């Protein structure tokens, strides 16, 4: 549950500036149904519902949160399938995944960041490379290899809006430029290494007609462009918790194939996290960078400032109170650069309460 507010908010339905400052109370519920047939495989079905659709914190709001990303449905309070995939070992070092609804990071052998205790803004969850780690969600398959810290991953995903769609204007009344598997897709390859307290990874993603901000939103339509995303991310953690934080950093570049946008767009992020800060089990974290929300071949929304490739700086600060083993409370503050256009900077605060069982 999230209680908070931000200035410069707008409603996704009209993209119009909200009048005055508002405080919202939003929720996100996920129920994982996990089944194993051999003890080594995993069949996962995730049911999800939330009410971020018309919130400043929603996927199309001006300050989208991590907890609101990749919705199952665009109708508030509707329950939908958010994940449906099967993962199984192939030999001793290989793992294969196939699913009707699987996300990019579900199939990666490693995640090259130690910043994840309770992140706030969606844009701070891409390891500095949103054009590479796109979080594309849909029908896909992948294979990964892990041995002695070394890992390889290769995967393909056809976005959820097109994978089950055999014609235009058939998904929630949306108009799409493509339908069927392959018309809006991403292909990713990653090579990485993870030691006991540090790790790094290089990744490449090719996207085809896959705007993450639109294609993961059934109310939006595709834009006919793609891109080649390159990313390098790394992290280091102290062997013992104390005044020295874990450090995560990443940089990425997308080279566009379409007419709009053109050229390339570079992003970066640096994040610090103190585990067991002040009290054992709690965590303090902060992140700063030039990054954006949703990067499948295109960095974020279709606003003119983002298309132009101007820097989009943002900062967040949070402190997670681990109240019990199953309950945490996280107050947070954030700031997002308005990029020097008609859009002013966004600042906001919130309190997020998480129940896990």
C-alpha cells in the first residue's frame, strides 16, 4: 500500500496537468501460485490487481513507481494474470524458461545490481540501462547458463499486447500497428560474472516496435520503431554491514532505428544502499542518475522532452523499517527533473507498507 503525493501530476487518460496537489492511497496485490513437479522445476502463475491507473504514481503518471510497473490490466481493481511461465533445468548448469506471460528479468541468469531493498521510482530499477533491461513482458522463451560465477543468458519476448492478438483493434479497443508473435518483440543476450560480494554484466537488447511505456499498457498503441540497446552494470557489497554502503552503477545507450526518435540516448545511474542501517534488518538507500521509466527501444513516454534525448535526472531516498519478518514500512522522498521544458520538476513523498506471506 502506498500513501503519498507529488506535484506536477497528470491523469494518464488526458495527459493534462492535475489541478493542485493531491494525496493518493494506492495498492498493489500480487499472489504467486508456484508449483513444482520434480522439486527442481517451477510453474509460476501470478495474479495481480492494483489501482494506480489514474494516479501520479501509475505507469503513465509523471512519477511512476516500481510497485506500479507492468500492470496486468488497465482497469482499476481488476484481477489479471501477470505471470504464467514454466522454468526447468537442462542438465546441471542450464535452465530453460517458456511462458505465455514472462518478463525479461525472469529469464536472466543474474541481476547486476545490489540496490533492491525497497526501491521507489520505477526509473531506478533498470540498473542504469533501461534501453537494455527493458522489462518487456509477454510470450517468450529463454535459456541461461551458470557455473563458477560465470553466466550467460539469451531470451526472446513478444510483448503482451501483440502476442495474443491476431488482428488490429482487438485488444481492449486499442489500435496497434502489429499483431501476433514477433510484431512487437525484444531479444536480449547477457554475459555476466558474480563473485561473493561483487558482480558485473554486459547486455545487449534488440527491440522491434516495442515501446515499453505503451506496449505494456493495453490502452496504448505501438509506435513503429525499434532500437539496439547496450548496457554495462556492476555492483559491490561490503563483506560486513556498517557505515560503508553497497555500490551499484550502470550505464546504457540505445541506438534508434526509426525516424522518431533518432540518433542515440545514453542513461546512467549510481545507487548506494546500507543494509542493517541503525537497526538490524532495516535498510537505507539512495539513487541518482539520468534515467527514465520504461525503455524497450525507447526511453519512456512520448513527451517531446524525452524524444529529444534531453537528460532526465532523478533522485530518490528511502528508509525501510522491517517491522516484522512479514511487514515493512518505507518512507521515501524523490525528485525528477522537468528537463527544462514546459514540464516543471516533480517532487514528492510517500509511505509504502508491504505485507509478505
